[in-house]
C-alpha cells in the first residue's frame, strides 16, 4: 500500500469519526432543546386535593370542609358528598343552586367527568347516560352495576355552594382554592373516610 493511499485512508477515518461525534452532539442538543423549549403543559398541577386525606376522621373532614365553605366567595370547584347515594334525579334536584356539574363520584372510584346537559336534557339525563356506560363495563367484568352517585364535583360561587350545603341530602361541601383550574387538583372520594364510624 502506497504512503499516499495510507494517508488518505487515515484522513477519511478521522473525518468519519469527527462526523459521527458531530452528529451525536447535534442529537444531544436537539433533545436538550426540546426538553427546555418543547411543548409544556397548559395547566400546572398545583397539588391541591379535595376529599378526605385518609387519616382524617369523618368529623375532622367535615370541619375542614365547612371551613373551606365559609371562606368561599368567588366561583370555585367543590366536592359535594351526599349523606346517602342519590339517584340521578336526586342529584339533579340537589344541584339546582349550582352553576355547573363537572364530575360524578361512585363509591371509591375515580371521578368521572360529565358535561353539562344540552338543550332539552337535564343533569339527570347526563348521569343516566354515564351510569349506562358504567353498567356496560361492569357487565363485561361480571360486576354489579352502580345505580346511584355518592358525590359530585361542581363549580359555583360561594353563596350558591352554601345554599347547596343547606340541602338535607348533602353531607359535606369542600371548596377548592379559587385559582384551582380543572385538572390541576386531585379528588379523593368522600367514601374514603369514616366508613367504620357512626356518621
């Protein structure tokens, strides 16, 4: 092999190695740039939680919920726990004072987001539709289908929430901070507390 050809191969190998290093650096730069400047969540999770924290007694949770309700003025989200599970019509009747219903809670399950009814329908119709879907899923799992609602998440002003709290069917109304956005707070089912206590 001639010295000239050996030198060319050596230069070619060095250029190829340099190109590979450059590509690796560029790939790393793209990953870092995407991490810094890429798509960001539109709503930051604030860490707010509605519902009993698991270590609270029913009385402690009720007191905390009443305190949050007493301080509520601006429209805010609230977790409404019922004394007994209500039928869809019962929920619809109880929620007359509030501006909006956003989710229903069945037992210890995660909240199920629900829309406000369209013209010609009621909140009871919306809940019936959701319960029918839950029943279909329950049948597939060979489980009993729920027919009643234990709690709801609503959005309304402080005076409407206090009017709701006066309904004898309502057990607790816990209000989230006024700046809490939908999706930025967690919801723990009210049934999580006081299961072995006389309420």
